[in-house]
């Protein structure tokens, strides 16, 4: 079964503050409609225009929906590294291409005791996906460049990679004991351990 790869994450970010704002309202028990109304009326996401809020709100809300109540609690009250893990996880659950990059390049290198990701690794990943998937072949060079930039920026912002000259140093995201225990007990979220290099 061939995957559907979307290049639709060229405008995405880690959305650290935006996710916290939405999740905080969800934890207060507000419905999606109530949250939307509040976000628009009070410009809680600090957008320059209503069109920008219309674009941003569904993206952030969709990501917040990946997390259950307990994970949302960790996102609001946890240490920065727990927040990083959850923000990256919510992004990767929605976008298959960067998720496969984390699994097939970062995770793979770490398992092979390589502590870095090189430009060559990144180029090879894109080339392999082009050979396997027509939709990747159809992306323009400009789109591929933009996707690479956005994907790496989000992973660096989540502190799974650290830019070091021309390479990226691999850094497993440390999880608190509480978050790790919760995820280990809930098989639905077990992949969080893999995607943050904690399994």
C-alpha cells in the first residue's frame, strides 16, 4: 500500500505558543466552537488579520486533537523537553513525509550509532522518495527546498536535532518520568517514544 505524501506543510511551524493557548482552553472544557469564537474575538493567536486566523486556527486545533487530556496537561504544565516531545509528536502525526524522515534517517542513524544527520543523508532521503512516489517526483525544486527547510526547522525547534556546521547533531528528547510512564501504559501513544528517540 503506497503512502500519500503531502507537501502541504510548507507554511507549518512548531506552534509552541499557539498550541498552549488552544490546549489551555480545551482543558477548561470549552467546545471547538467556543474556542474558535474566543480566538477570533480576542485575537488570541496574535494574527495580523482575520484571514490569517482563519488559516492558522484549524491547523493548530487539528494538532491539539492528537493529544488526549493527560498529554494536554503535560503540554501545559510539563518541562520544556516534555513540551518539545509533544509538539513534535503532534506535528509528525499529521505529516507523513517528515515523520518518515525522523524514522528512516534520524532514528536509523542513531540505531547505527551515528550521532549526526548529514546533508547527504537528507538528499538521499528525498531521492529515494522521488523514486518511490510519483507525487514526490512532481514537487518542484522550490517546493522540495521549502519542505526541507520547514521540516528541519521544526525538528531543530523541538530540539531533536541541533545544527552543527553542515551537519545536524541527533539529540533524543529527554522525557520526564511521568510522561514516559503514561505513554508506556497507553499503547496508542507508544510511537511517541520512537519519534523522540526514547524507546
